[in-house]
């Protein structure tokens, strides 16, 4: 090793030793009191900061945990409430279904007994329960009838007005309109009113179109009503009131005519309609109107309360037949126009008999007088006149018998309208009613 290299090594070692000495001296330097306090404060601050940070972290974790727990509690409570509601609902439905399935008849009977008496039951005052209300058979009755329906708007007004006075009516419906408004028919029956058959197409010439056609017209309407409301009409009203031998042969249900024709379809005037009723109505009348016109509904807003105020009970045709004790039959070709009280019918029958006897006595007296006068003439003339008188008497008797047999519109038992009057009345009615069903529905 050369001297130069040796010197360099020694110098490097001395430098390192010097640095180590200075470093040790620096590390071993004693801190002053002020430096110690500063150092302690710094350490304390760092410690506090670390503790605060740790506390914040712990608080955040606790808060998150608490929120999670609260959320779970609310979720469980919500699920429990929903489950309870669902279980309660299912339980109630099950109870209702089981009660309905187990004893529908019992529940129906109990509700019926609680709500209203049974049909036909008589109370202590002698009033009979019918159609959801009581009827006094001893008091006056009028049957309002409405043809050519149903019509939802008009029928609703009519039934509302009738129910205000505990009234009911008979609706003679047309089959094709029943198929158009089945819900209206169902509602009408449910509200205690009666449905009658007025043919399917309201063909005014129905009576002349053969038995098959006539049978089909009324059968189709019966089927339509039964499909809509579950009942079959018990009464029939012929279109225009026109009757024939074919009708008598086919229609086996009672035929209902009318005693008051309002001609509401012609006037379309509420005042005229109500005046035509109120000016002539009497006990046992059957009133003809049409369930197509708002003017008719408007008229009934006056007619119905006025009839009630006069003491009339508004009943269906079947109720009037029942409470008047009439033996009404179908298939006999008779069209029943009214059902007056038995006393009134007897009085009218007695009056008719008295008139007939008076006419008979008068004719006998006149015949005797003519015989006395003719005795003054020759014997040949006597024989001729007596023969003529006998011939006329025979013709008169035969005409009277024919009239009694051909009459087909009956007011009450024992009173029959003459055939000529019937024919004229029927033709006029047919002409009047022919346009009723053809008129446009007010809706």
C-alpha cells in the first residue's frame, strides 16, 4: 500500500469518526423544559386527535348500526301489520263464504223475518202484505198500466213516484225492447212491480197473422222476460186490443184491456194526460199509458200523489184481481177492462136488468096497442101484421142472444159490452195505438 493510499484511508476513517461523534452528541442532547412542554403538548394533542377520530369512527359505526336496527324493526312491523290484515281479510271472507254456503236459506229467512212480513200476511187491522207494502182490500184501488216499454229513463221516474205513495203498477212490455234493456226489467221486478206480456214486435195486425205467428210473438217475450228477471208474465195485453179466433185459440193467459185511455202517445202533453185520468177515474179502473214519453212521466208526478190524496191505492192488475176476488181466466177470449167493487158491479147489473125489463114492458104495451088497432081492419090484414110482429120479435131475440155471445170486453162479472160497441172501440183503439210503438224513444 502506498503512502498516498494510506493517507486517504486514514482521512476517511477520521471523517466517519467525526460524524459519529457529532451525531451522538446531537442525539444525546438534553432538551430544555420549554421543549419538553411543547413536545408533551404536541403528543397530547396528537393523542386527543387520535382519540377523537376513534370516537367519531365508533359513533358512526354505532349510528349506522342503530339505523339498521330501526329499519329492520320498522320493516318487521310493516310486514307483521300487512300479514295481520291479510289474515284478517282472508278470515272474514272465509267466514262469510262458509256462512253463506252453510245456511243460505236460514239467513234469508232470518233477514226476511226481520225486515218484512211474509207475502199475503194479514195484520191486526185487516191489511194484507203484498209487493213490499200493506194493502187494504176494503179501500178504493186503481191500476196504472204502462205499455210498450221498457225505457230506463221513464221507468225510473214512474217507479220513484209510485214508491213515494207505496204504489205499484203493471208494465206491459215489448219483447224486443226487453232484450235491449234487460237490467231495467230486472230492476222493475225487484222493486215490486208486475211485468205483463205485450207481444214481441208490437205488431198491430198480429191477430190476423195465424196461430204460429201469434204464439211465437208471446212466447219470445215470455222467454226474454224470464231471462232478464227470472219471472214469466202472468197477464197479456194485445197490441191495439185487437182479438180474433186465432188469438183466443193460442193465448191462454188472461187478456187485460183498459177503462181509461189517456192517448198520451198522441198528445205528448202532460196536462192533457193528467186531466184525462183525474176527470173520470173511479174505483177499479185500469188506466192505459205508455212508458216511452217524458210527458207521461211528468204527468204521473201530478197524477200519482193526487190519486193517493183522493184515497186510491195504486196496485198492479194482478193485485186488483186478487183483492176484488174476481175469477179471471185465460183462453176464453175475454178482455177485462176494469174491476169495480162487488157492490158497484151488482148495482150496475141491477140497473141494466131494470132497463131491459122497462124496454120489454114498453115493447109489449106497444105491441098490444098495435094489435088492438089492427083488429079494426080486415082479418087478412090482422094475420099479416101479426106475422110481421112475430118475425120482428124473433129477430130481436136472436140479435140479443148473438150480442151476448159475441161481446168480448168485460167490465165486471155480469156486465158485457155489446158487440157493435166492442168492434167500434177496438178499431178506434187499434188506430190510436198503432203509432205509439213506432214513435221514437225520447232517449
